[in-house]
């Protein structure tokens, strides 16, 4: 095939064209959910744009589709005042309360009837986004309604949030868009499944998970959780723009924001009530959690006349659906012992249908929760399940307590191995003290064999139970001593399966260091932390020798992690285990990239222009943390000039001197 000639006169034109195309495809994919091109094609366009921007860092702008990657973690969230108060809404729980609201509205308007807009109420976090001349410049959380937290860098990573919008003629140059950041149920289920595997506390609902993802200091974490921004309110100078709420919704949609398609213009409150009932049972089908319907007076003039009382507008109300709850009986309480030895009580229930699924188990969290609920085996209990959350017992129906209800006695020892149990002073969780408790061993082995750890596919739950029960495996290292004959002699095993498993175990010796580290199941050491530690120390011996204070100097490693790592490697049993892994030939080395040694040591950098993902101070701190220096002026000794958007004369100087120029993306890569 003959080489295609590039139709663009220069890079700037091609970059502009690519950004236009990518924005359109992002919109089709993330906002409308109607992609027109394949993911591969999208990636190819994105890669072309990245390459051009790398070659021409001076052309990188913060609204470029390449800038959604998420920059360096920040020190803390910065607070900033809202243009006008983010009001919250009064609630209604019944048709009568809704009609009272309508009554008050009509009275307030002098018995004029009001049109309402009924919108599904999204269960997320309210946000205020600011656009200057079409460019997304800032996003604030609700905070206390008057002052919010600046989460701009995190918001940039949300694909359905436009980084640039085209303002129609006559629009003000500064607009504000309010709406809700939500986590789709599917993304929530995924996040919690991952957390469960790592024995991290689960998020109670998608809303909390979204809040967690949005308020983290590291935008890369936000980027890794699938969040969505759904707009519902358009303002200019702190006041609603356009004469009615319905116009605002339409205008937001036209601007390219994701808006909920689920709203209706209602001529009276009866129509709004019909809309509420319409969704009562259908809302479970939506990709997001909704906890009600917001009813708003449509006309802006009427809204203005009604005004607000304390923190609520008089022109809107939130009708709240009752949580999906039910009543059933507690048949038993079981104690599960996890990999870290944590004892978790689980309620065994008479199966009850809740929100379309049959629920037969619910978490009771810990001993304190059992005491708080004063729950007894045999009790009638209220169970609630919001969305895809693990069902929860919210109360005991005391009037229905049977006379033979039995108090639950928290075990004085591990229910699996009978060992001593302990808990940390301020902690609610009891743990089995026996590191080789069979339950802990089974769970630890399952973790060890996981795909993202040592990846030993054939080592499933049933086989682990056989291996531990037969005494063939008492710790990780025993896996590497397994012999074909005794293995083949296990029930349902045979020579062929045994040989397969041994081959897989053999292959696992070559896993990268960070996987080995993760597989060990050290407290607080999840996948990401394992990667950071492996990168910082390069091999396990160096890591094992590191005192907690030194570990804390690794970016993102806090005191709790550092202490847990130090403690793990101080333990003689763990050291012996690692020695056996080493002798078996398990890889304990990685490629060293030590920031402690200062990967930028002796190099001097100059910053120019604005970076999209971090401030000048943060960029400087990041360079210094790696041993580099930041200089004010470019000279021949400058290692590189970091060029953000709208760079100054320093860039020209760098060009003239032949000094290396780094785009933001390249700079971030260098810091990695
Ligand atoms: S309107 C004055 N519309 O519900 C206007 N709020 O309980 C106030 N919410 O803080 C907000 N979906 O976070 C509005 N379609 C919607 C909404 C909505 C969810 C949230 C919002 C608000 C809270 C009040």
C-alpha cells in the first residue's frame, strides 16, 4: 500500500482535527451510549493525538482529550466558595405530603396553578462545575452548601464530563452547571468485589463509593473508578439561566452534557404523582441508584416569587421512595474467618425476596453490631437492601420476639481452630491469633493463587480444602514441595490433573516481584501498594530490611502501611517462609526504580506554562522528591524544560539552546 499523504498543513491543524473527532466520539460513547467506531479505532486516534502532542508540547491544552489521565496526587483538597448556595431539598414520603407541598406552592403564587418538572432523583453527590468561554475550569463539591472542595483534577477524569463545550450565540461566557456525580451499579459491584477479595471494608452503597472516588487526593484512583456526571441545573452568575427548568435541561443536553432522560413536564401535582408511581418499581432497571423523584416548579419567575426558607427552596421537593426492605426471621449466626483472621458474623435468614432477589444471608459486621441491635437467634428482623449492596439487618421487631429466642454468645476462641482471639484497642474486629489457622490458611492460599497474584488457575477452593485437610499444604511454601504421587492420590485428582497443577505452580515461580508481594497477603498491601513497594525497593531483601520510617518516604505509603510491612517482615515465621520460597526458586527480584536514590538526582528542571493535572508547586515538589532541582531560568545545564499550556519565552530559550522539552504527559511518565 502506498504511504498516505498527510492532508494537514501542520501539526496544529491535525491536532485540532483529532481533538474534534475524539470529543465527538467520547460524546457518542460516554454520553449517548451510541458509539460509531470501534474501541481500537478510538485508541488509534487517541494515540496519534498523544504522539503529536508529545512532539509539540507547546500545543497541549488542558481541554485536550489526552488530559483525562489524572495527574499526581495532591496534598489536600482546597476549599472555595460557591457562586450561590447549593440548596438541599425538603423531603416528602407520601402522596399527602406531596399535595401539601403543591398547596403551599399554589398559595405562594396566589392560587395560580404551577407546571412542574418531575425528575428522577439521582443518588450521588452534588457538584458545581464552572466553564469559562466554554472551557471547564473548576469543579466544586457541595461541601456545606456555601463552601465546597475543589476536585477539578479528579473530575477531569470523568469521561461523560465535557472538558469543552460550544456556547450558542447569546450565551453568557461564564456558565455554571450543577448536577450529580454517580457511580453506575455495575461499577459499584466491581469495586466492592475487588475490595472483598482484599478484605477491605466494603462501600455501603454506590453513593459512598462515588464520594470516596471523587474526594481522593490521587486523580488516578478517580480515573480507575467509572464515575458519571449527570447535569440538571444551568446557571449564570449564580442564578438560573433560561426562563424554565425544562429549558435548562434541554440546553444542558444540547451543550453535550449527560442529562437524565427520565423527567416529565407535569401540568399539575396529580401528573407528578403518577410519574412517581410509574417509577416506583421500574427504578431497579436503571443503571444508577435513584432514591426518589424531585418535583420542581418549572417557571423560573414563579420559582423566584416563591423563594427559599432556610436551606430549602420553596419551589421544589424530593419525594423519597421507601428503602427496599422486608421482614424475615434470623435462623442462625455464623462466624466466618477470613484471610487476615478477621471474625465476621453472618446472619443466616429465612429467605426473603427484596428488590427482585432472594436474600438468605446478611452481614452483621462485628460483635458490637450484634450488641447494638440486641439481636437473638429466632428473632423477627427487618432487612434492607439498597441497590446491589450486601443486605443489612436494620432492626429487630421486638414485639415479635419468640419466647425461645436465643442470645448469641460471641465465641471466646476461633470457631475454626480454637485458638486465642484478639482485637486492637480501638477496633471492632476480633481476629484469630493463629497464623496457621486452617480457615486463614485456606483463604490465604486462595489469595495467593489469585489471577492478579501468583495466578495458579488450577488451585481452586475445593482443591485447597483437600490439600489443607490432608496436611499436604500447611503454608505457601509447601505448594512448591508438592510431589506428583501424593497429589494424584487425592480424590478426583489423577495423574493428569496433578501434572497440570504442578506445571502451573512451576510457572508461578516466575511472577513479577509485585505480584509475589501482593500474594503474601500482608495487611494493607493491596495490588497498588505492592507495585509501589516493588518499584521503590527493587528486591525483596531490600524491602525486608527497610524500617517503617524509611518505608514512609515512598510516595503514597503512610504510617499504617509502613508499620504493617515492617511487622510482617520482622516476624521470624514469615522470614522462614520467604527463605523457603527463595530456595524453591520463586522470583524475589524486580527491576529497581528507586525514588529514594533520586531518579532525578543532579538534574535541573525549568517549568513553563500551566499544567493541567498539577500546580506549579506540586510539579516542583514532585521533582524535588526525586532528587531533582527546579530552576527559574533555562541554561545549557538545564536537563529539561517542562512545557504546559501557554508556555512563555523559556520555551523559546530551550529551543535555541537545544535543551530537551517535555510535554505534560512525558513529564508525568518521567515521574512514574
Ligand atoms: S435539584 C434547588 N435535581 O438531591 C435545587 N437535585 O436532596 C436543588 N439530587 O442536593 C437540587 N437528583 O444532590 C436536584 N434531579 C435532581 C437531583 C437532585 C439528585 C440531589 C442533589 C440535592 C439532593 C437534595
